[in-house]
C-alpha cells in the first residue's frame, strides 16, 4: 500500500460581447445583460407546464445571474448530485496543482506521477510509462468498458470489483490499457480515479480538502460533499460530488472569465484554454474532436460553440464563451434524452433571448418572478422512487 497520504475517509464534507466579465459575480436583470425577459418567461412557463424532470436551471451572462429556477421542493441551498460533471471539477483542481508545481504537468507519465507502491506490480508501473496524465483526462488510458455504457458480464464484474476495492487507484492501475493511449477514446469511471490519485499524492491531502482550500473556499461554496471515497480515502474521480446549482454556475463563470475570479487568478488561464480545447474524437461518427480534459464540446448553432461539464441524467454546466453565457441544469432524466433537453433549452429559449437594446417591461418581469416563485411548491419531479443520492438536499448523504 502506498504511503503518500494518511487519508481519513472523505465524505466531507450585446449578442456577442467579449467573454471576460471582469467584475464580481452577482445578479442582474436580463435586459441589463442583453437578454429579453419575455423569452425567459417563455422558458419558465414551459418548464412549469411540461413534465420535464428538471430540478434547477440557471442562466448568467457576463458573470451575472439573470435567471434562477427551482422546481419541486428544491431551493437554492440544496446540493445536487453531479454524476460525471465531477470529472470537470477534478480537471480544474489538477490545473491548480500544476500551477502550484505540485504536478509536473499534463504530459507527465502516470508511472512517474505516482510512487512505485501505488502499482500492483513493477510490470504494471512499466505499462503506465506510455500513459500520461493528459491521456487519463482525455479518456484515452484504460480499456475498461463499464456500466451504464456496457453491461457485459465482464464489465459488470469489473465494476463490482472496482467499487469494492480497498484502494481503487491501485485497482485501476492493474487494468488493461487502450491500444493507443492519446488516440483511442474509451469513456469509463475507472480511469478518472487515477487522476484523483495523482492529485492527492501530489497535494498530500484528500482531493476535497485541496478543493476547499484552493477552489471551493475562494468561490464561497456551501453544503458541498464528495461521496464514495474508498477505504483508503481516495476520492472517486469520476463522480460523487454534490454542489449547489449556484456554485456550479460559479464554476462556469470562472472558466468563462479564463480562470479569474473577482480579480484573482484562481486557475491558470493557459489551463482553462488547454482543458477546454477538444483534441480527441469520442467516436468515429463525429467530424471533429469533441472532448478535452474531462470537458465536452458541443455546438448549438453559429457563434454558439459550448464547453460542457456533462453528468448522467441531466447534470450540466454549459459555458458559451462567444455569448458570455453560462447555463447550469440539474435534472433526473432516465430515458437518455438529457442532451436533447439542454439543446432545446438553449436553442428554443436562450438563443431567442439574446437581443440588442431590449427594454425592461415591469409586467413581464413581475410575471416571471411569480412563475419562478411558484415552481418550488410543486411535487418533486423525476421517478416515483428516486435514488437517495439524486434527491437534492443540504444534508450530507455519506458514502
């Protein structure tokens, strides 16, 4: 067992204006930021009248929140389960650690970024000399298909063994490697734990504690949790974070402003640009690279290129730099239509809201406020028997 950490179990807690916000994060009116309140009222009433299992939906422009919607007994203070959007937060933390010279850089070999006793055998360590941290963050490291993407008996058994492992980093380092690291894409949840292990080894503390000091604390996060640490204390790199939607929104604004926050450079600008840059194709069917370092890329039309923190069942942080817009959604979508849902929200409501010189209409603003205030009184949306981890709340849920 490698001895780099004495970890406790961690369950702790104008339409195309320039991107930079420059000012402090806060609230504003739609018209002050070049958006039409009528289109946002249409969005709010559509959510109200449709059975879409959305928990929260936030929109900001130029660093100012102009739309904040919660449904079904959910309020602003509740933390939401991020699923794989956790990976994008991990990418941010790795960028900070590199800036602090704790990690040599994205091109460091996994074999050199972890101590020898992290690997099950000396042979495993040698195998990982051809795999870099960048490969891990590009989902181009482990050849470990897993549920919910693949349900073969082998994949199911491997996932069970991974989740039961006393040291999941060590388990992952014993798994097969893709044919061409850096070129072969295979999305899974085993690979990211290698990245979280590298972060924890470099920082000498749990990933959550590092996040508290260098990201969550400076951004004023509250009620956060990183679930599913293994018995050795390693964070689950692929999922497990719970955050308030307003704090998810802050992460989007932080990256919209190239890593700057209220005048302080929390994340190196170069890291924002590099981690956002798609450089690997997720399937032969896509025409261009659409995945960066734990960030997805998508396009909702000309001048609407987006970077996404992408979580199963509808957890999204969507950063649209050319528009200065961030859209955050949490949801409980079970039929696989969550990408179509966020696309419809952006294309049918957010894009039409972008206007030049819209004038405030007090009556429309009052109606929007009324609809938003009434939505939380409705029943909790989603399936009739939700997983406990998926129910937004302030309380920690543990492992």
